[in-house]
C-alpha cells in the first residue's frame, strides 16, 4: 500500500476546514429543513443537504486518508454521492415550483437508469482510465492530484444541464410572481463558483485538482435555509396560487404579490401601506372579516371576490398575513339574484295573503249570511267557488314558501311524521299503514306538509276507502308513499308534479307541485311509479340520515 500521509501545511489545513465546514453546515441545517411545511419541498431539500454533506465528507476522507488506495476509494465514493445530488436538486425544484415531475414514475425510472449508467462508468475507471487519472504532486502540499478525462467532463456537462433545468424552474416561478430575482441569482452564483475553481486547478499549481462542486451545492442549500428562506417561502406561496395573492407584513405593509394581484390592483407596490394603497381591502382585513366577499368595480362591471385571510409563517416566525382573492362573481350574482327573487316572492305571498284573502273573507261572510236568509242553489254555488278560491290562495302561498332554501334540519321519524300528517287530513274510511320505520334529517314542518298533500291526493283520486302505505326504501336512503287507488298512467307520471296539472275538475293542480318544491328544497329526487296494488307510488331518494 502506497502511503501519502497528510502534511502539516496551512494550505492543507485550509482545504480540510473548507470541506469540513461545508459538511457541518449541511448536517446542521437538517432540523431547519425538516421544519418546512410543504412535503415535497422539505423532502427534496433534506435529501440535497444529506447528499451534499456526504459529498463533502468524502472529500475530507480523500484529503485525510493516509494512503493512495484509501484516497482513491474515498474519491470514488464522492463521485457516486456527488452524482446523486442531482436527483434531490431536481426533486426540490419541481416540488417547490408546484410541478409534478418528481412524482412521475417514468421520470423516476429514467433518472435511476442514468444514475446507474454513469455510476458504472465511474466505478470501472480503473479499467479504462477515461474518467480520471491520478498522480502525486508536491505543490501546494503533497497530495494526490486528480486529472479529469473526457468522460468526467461529459458527465459534468450532463449534471450541469440538469441543474440548469432546475434553475429555470425557479427563475420562471420568481418571474411569474414578479418577485425580485437578485437573491436567486446570488445563490446561483454561489453554486456556479466551483466551476471557476475547477478551471483554475487546471492551469494553476496552487489549487489542487479536486471537484469543488460540494461547496456550491452546500452554499445554495444553506443559503436558502438561513438567508433567503422568507423570500423563498413567500414566492412559493404566491406562485402556487392561480388566484390573485398578496402578502402583508406585521405592519400591514405590502410584502409581496403575484402577477394576478398586480393585474387586479395596478397601484400595488412593495413596501406600501395597505391602508393607503387599498383602503377598501384594509377595511375588510382590519375588521377581522377573513371570509368576506369583496365587491370590486372594474371597467366591465362589478366582480366579486372571496377574501381568504390567513397568517403567513415560516419555521422561524410569523411573517405577516396572506390574502387570497378567489373570483366568486358567478356564484355571488346567482346568490343575489336568488335573494331578489325570494324577496319578490315574499312580497307576492304577502300581497296574496292580505290583499286577496281579506276581501275573500268578507265575501264568504256575506254569502254565509245570505244563505241563512235564502239558502238558494246560486248562493251554494257561490259559496263553493269562494271556498275553492280560498284553497287556491292557500296552495299558492304554500308553493311560494315551500320551495325556499332550508336553513335548519332536524332528526325526524318516518312513522311520527306520517301519523301527525294523517291526523289533520280528512281521511274518512281511508287507512294508513307504516310498513317500516326510519329516522332521517329533514325540515319537519315542510315534511309534514309533503305527507299531507300526498295523503289528500291519494284520498281524492283513490277514493274514501283507499289504503295508504308508508315505509323506508330498501337501500336505506329514502322513503315511499303508496296507495291502492287507480294509479297514474305511465304517460302522465312526469307531468303530475308540474304546477297546474290536475285530472280533477275542481283541483288547483298545485298539491303535487308543492310536494315537488319541498323535495327540491331538501335536494331529494322523486320517482313516480305504480304500487304493487296498482295504485300510485311516490319514492323519495337522496335522503340523508345524518348531517
């Protein structure tokens, strides 16, 4: 074994300290890297620190090994570990910029294949000597000098080409959000500095021939974690959002924003107080309205945005507040139009209830009085007409109110609701049977109205002695109401739920329409079929048994 003991030389000590500090900085940075919240970014950066630190350790072994054979063994180990840093670097860049390249199985297998191929070239160097050669030199201290050959420069070119792909991903994200790229270019400069040392080692005997890339990779990783972590996390936050996003510091000054936010608010400037540049937004934020809908007047009309106000922190401290603007114009316009329709509907219902019912009640009273004096057929017909008008008004009011959105739902029992509805229906000799019971969630008042209307419909069309059956569906997600009456013709089953449809000469055609509105308000589906006894069967599905 050829000995080459480490010399007591200041330059040698400087080299040992240089790679030792590089390794120590990488491993000491691991706790901070593990605190990164984004899973992909954290995994990529941790792996980059481990491989970069291992690369520096391999260089330390190369410098400190007492024999040429051990030095070459450490150098070969460094070649493999150094090549492996490319994978974590690209993984980090892909995850940080919101891409999914690091999750692609074909890309992963291709990376493994390239790694294995280049590793075989490196490990078989003693056979072909085309990757590097070595010789012992005395300047600047006795050391084993590495003379890189053509295959080394080819592998390095591939590695740097892949590294440039990662840099492009980062630069594109910084440019996309409109962030200052000086910190990024500063880190890129540190990463590329070892190339200069590699080149100088070829022409200057004062710099030993050894790969210096571990220093650049370590400088980038440590720089991201300790110097520019706030900038990098701010860029990641704003860059991964398709919606406009701005970040405020703890003094309510604009810290950063993406291009979408700049397009929406052209006056935005970094460092400006949000109260002065966007006072209307500041009012929402300062008022604690973290889920408010903000109205913005633009050239083409009004737009509505949901404001998502969230604290923005890193592993070290709270950096401020992030404000995301989600365009909810279509939803908000629909909601407001629905509110206007409900208001008009309520006004209509109030008008029907007051302006029509009052004179109707007066007319009914007069007719009743006259029938006491002269109980003629004309007065009886007039009384029936007025009674029908009153029923029509009640149905119109019910139709207007039952289709409105449901605010609260309660747990109800099928048998209880059915019996309560049956108690207020003039059932004569009709029969109600509960085949099976079930508990579910519904608006109990409207549900009872639904049962009452279907019971009346069955008695009206099925006869005074009709048998009505109520039960839960076999799939446990609904219920049915069936009778043994005359049934509904197949061709009419889709029309019976339409407003105004009726086969009875004195029917309003609104009873089953109200049933349809109540079901729609619950988000239930109705199927009109025939019962086993030949009558009508109404099935309600999409019913939930819990909130």
